[in-house]
C-alpha cells in the first residue's frame, strides 16, 4: 500500500511540475523579461526541469518494476524515456537557436513540447491506474 501512495504522489509531482511550468512560469517569463534575459533564464531552468521530471519518473519506475502490472511498468518506462529525450534534446535546441537554424530549432522545440505533453498525459493515466 505504501508503494501505491508513493506512486500516486510521484505522478502528482510530475504532473504538477509540468502544469506549474507551463501555466505559471513560462507565460510570466515572456511577459516580464526581455528576449535575452528570457533566453538566459530558460536555458538555466529547462535542464533542471527535465532532470527533475527524469528523476521523479525513475523513482516511479523503480516502484513499478517491483509490481506485477506490465502496463503500468510500460507507462512508467515511457515517462522516463520521454523525460530523458527532453533533457538530451536541450543542447540541440540551444545550438540550433544560436546558429539560426530555424528548421532544426523548430523541430527540436516541437520534440520538447511533444515530450512534455506525453509525460503529462502518461503521468495522469499512471495516477488513475495507481488509485484504482
């Protein structure tokens, strides 16, 4: 039972981190900071954001590893994989932006957005599976 509570809390932390970042932090950054300051802040916060999501998802994956549900384990693995992909994609996104490679920047930023949506959706699904 305590592993279920931990799993519920971890998935809530993952979803809450994403929600807070997207709904509160990012809009405020673009409204209050100039472009250079916003870029510096985002380059500092995004690696930490994805690292936090990755570490939380690894803890959840560890819990899921010792449970019997292969569906839950698969969801947990996908959350971790997408968090890692988002983390590893940051240098590519930054380099493309710095060099003016708009197509590569747009693609890599799109991958980051996709990863965030997948992580959020799967953590919500995992949450509801865990409370069942």
